[in-house]
């Protein structure tokens, strides 16, 4: 909580420092003695350059600035101060023997807070100084409030971001666990989900270097794809065991039933999206589940989409999923080597797979090999 009373007490009890800038030693002495009687701390400078040097070393609350000085006059000092971010908030009272409206206007337009003509009335000078200091105290108080508010807002933002991150991480971990549970019905998939996630990330980081994808695939997009990738086969929970676990080749009818896992998964996630609309993660999950078996030439399922009508996430998952299937042991085949799998994927370029995705795979194939080795299935 902001303690406004403490801030107010601080500004009241501080002893203000006033810089007197005048090339006439007698004038400096007169004003200095007057400032002392007012209970303030006076500093003096005999010219404009020395005044600026003093201000850089010593914080001051107000400047009493003579206009007519050699080398650097009061107008130039005022102009410099108002352009300097560290000095522009210091109140300036111009003091001059020039009693003409042109000088007054020039000073006020230049940012001076007040203008007094020598010789001046001491009571009036004190009133002008007090008014300027009160104005500065109010401005300083406002600045402190603003700094504290910004600090509290930043702290709140950090707390919210941390909580959102923790909630998001927990949600994604739960979804991953659900996908893993669905996957566990097939004993041969092993570390499939972990490999798919990393294959997808590698392909995304390569694809986003292409001009056609650089505006689409930002950090959040890639993170969401990677997090949603385990959902690609979640629809298999709706496939019967006698089809899902069949060791031999599926009949035509059984294969049609197996194909339904894409739409089952997509519809399940659409229901989630209806309940919690606007979640990009869920939207990508829908596209992933529904389109990862579509083929570039339009011969895939469930909708026979072709080319770029297939969602980008589906095209990325398609290659990742096939590469993992090729390099994994199944009841009906041994694991293919990376070289053999590479040959099959290249042969499918422009037919099964998006050419851009294949090119990205070729460029990052060593990373695929490392991921395969890192999450190798326990035989």
C-alpha cells in the first residue's frame, strides 16, 4: 500500500537547496544571505558553465538564474536545462535588470517558472521561491506515486504471468497425460509422443526461416503446436481394441473404422473449444487431430484435402508421424534405418508430403536422428 503521509512528511522535512547563478559577486552574496535567512541551503555559481557543472554534481531544488552573463547567458543555460532530461524538472526563476516584456516572454516561453527584476523585494522573492518549491514538491510526489504504481503494476504483471504460466503448464501436462493414456492402449508406440513433439519443434524452427511462414510461425505459434502435437491420435480412444490392437493387416472395413480416429479426436476437441472458445492451443489441436493423415496430393483422409488446403500443422505432423512410424518397430515390420526412411519421405515429396516440409526435414535430418536416439523405445 502506498504511504502518502510518509511521502508528504519526507518532502516537508527535507531542506531545499537553491542554486544562485550570477556573475556579480555582490549580488550572489546578497541573495545567498537572504536564502540562508529563509532556512534553505544556498549554492552559488559565477557563470552559466559553472552552474551546469554544479547541477550535474549536486541535485538542486530551484535555480535563481541571472540573464546577463558573459560566455553563456541565462537564456542559454535555461535552454540547456529544459533539453536535459535530468535537469528539465528543476524550477527556474529568472532574475534580471531587464524590465521589458520581450525578455519576460522569452524566458516564460523557454520554460522558466517565474521572472523577477532587480532590485527585487525580498518578501516577493521568498513568496516566488516558496511557490516554485511547492510546485516542485507536488511534482516530485506525483512522480513517486507514479513510480510506485508502475512498480506495483510490474510486480502484479509478473505474478499474473507466473500464475498463467503455471496454470498453462499444468493444463498442458494434464493433456499430455491424457494423450499418453490414449496411446498406452497401443503397446508398440513407446516414446512416440515425446519424439513427435521434438520433431515438430525442429521442423517449425526451420520452416519459420522461409518468408512465407515467418509472419505465421511466431514463438507462441510454435509453442502451441509443440504442446498440442500429442493430441494427434487422441481420437484412438474411440477405436475398438480388436481393430486398434490387431496384429495383422486390417480389412477394408477395419481400416475405415480406424480412419475415424481423426474425426473423433477433432470433434472431442471442438467440444472443448465450444466450452472454452478462443484458445489457440485447442484450435491447433483440432487441426492436428483432423488433418495429420491428409496428403499433399489429396489422397489422404478424412476429407481428401490437398496442398495448402491442408492446415500447416497437419502437414508438419504428417511427416513427423510417418518418420516415427518408419523408424519404429511394429508387429508387422522391423524398424527402418534413417537412410531408408529418408528415401521413402523424399519419394513422397509433392505426393504424400508438403515439399517445404520435406526440404526442412532434409536440412534438419541429423536432429531427427538425435531425437530418435534420445527417446528410443525399450525393446
